[in-house]
C-alpha cells in the first residue's frame, strides 16, 4: 500500500468513529485474536504457546477472556514493528472491519506474530486494538504453561523476553503505556512487569516510577527477571477499558 493511502487509513483509524468505535461499559468479554505470518507458521507449537501465555497475562477477574487463532496471513515483511508502522497490518485489520479481505478482526486486540528479529528495538508495535511482534522462532522454544502454575517471576531469557514483548504490545493495543509497568525486587534480582519490560534496564528510559507512583528499585549489580503478570497499576487501567471496535 502506498504511504498516502496508509495515512488515510490510519487517519480514519485514529478518529475511530468511521469504523464503529463504541464504548462498551463495562466490558464483559475481552477478545484477543492472533494471526501468524507464513514464516512464523513454520514452527511447531507457536499458536499453543501464544494462546497459553496470553491467557496467563490477560485472564483477569473483571472480564471473560476469549483468545482465538485467526490463521496464517501473507505479509510482505517479517519485521514485527514495520509491518504495523508502515501500515500493512493495520490496513488488513481495517479492511476486515469493513468486511473486505481475508481476516475477521475482533473488538479488542488484533495481534500479528511474525518471525522478525528481536535484538534491536523496535521489535513490535501496538496502536489501539492492533499490534504486531516478531520472534516466532523464540516462542517455539518456550515451555508450555502448565495448569495451576503462577509464573510470578521467570528467568530473563530470550524466549521469555520475546513472549513478554508480545504481551507488552497487546497491552499497548488496550491503551497501556510503559509507565503502567513496574519493577520490583525478587531475591538478588529485579523483575520487570510487561509494560516496563526491558526499559527497566535501558539507560535512555528516564522514568523512575509508575504512573501510579510506585518507585522503581535500583537495578545496579542485580540480576534480571521478568513477569507476565500486569502490575496493579496496569490492571486498574485495564479494568477501566471501555471497549473497542464493533462491526455495524
Ligand atoms: Zn512499548
């Protein structure tokens, strides 16, 4: 799609009115649907892992969560950020809302997972109701989520970091920002929640507390850990989420 056409699409997306943005208050059912690029679909277990970890992060007490797999979509780039920034994925989702094209979007989060690189930011991107992220080959290396486990804190390893970025981008799609995230001491390590994620250790990130006022501990000489659980601050924001797209 040419850039001008994309800007028109995103312009109308920004105003949201044209495609039936409505307020559903309170949201009773939160819908997250994910798709895979053709390259992402070549790895075993990726849809199962994405479903499991999205449920782990987003199955919160104030809504019923519906996570679904939308299938495989051909895209022109595996770059998990550019496929949204350059408009390709948002255009697909918006076309779907109008009943055109191959995909059937859902109201709340429409997430594309590609096999893009996960070393250099940006590795994913999220705008209202639409997100994308790379890293399918790393997701394939994750252990399955076992029923009953809490996963309060997990090691800072590439597969876990990649899955936390996936949760992070889905969080952006629901209106969360980086300062809804927190860090906290866990033994001799500092653990970062999904919205702060690796920014916790980025010297260029200048926030020292969450938007709810929780001050981040010093990270010097401490190990790194991650959690898939949203902070209380992020959960309060999610509880106030008032809905997304509807098809008229
Ligand atoms: Zn972010």
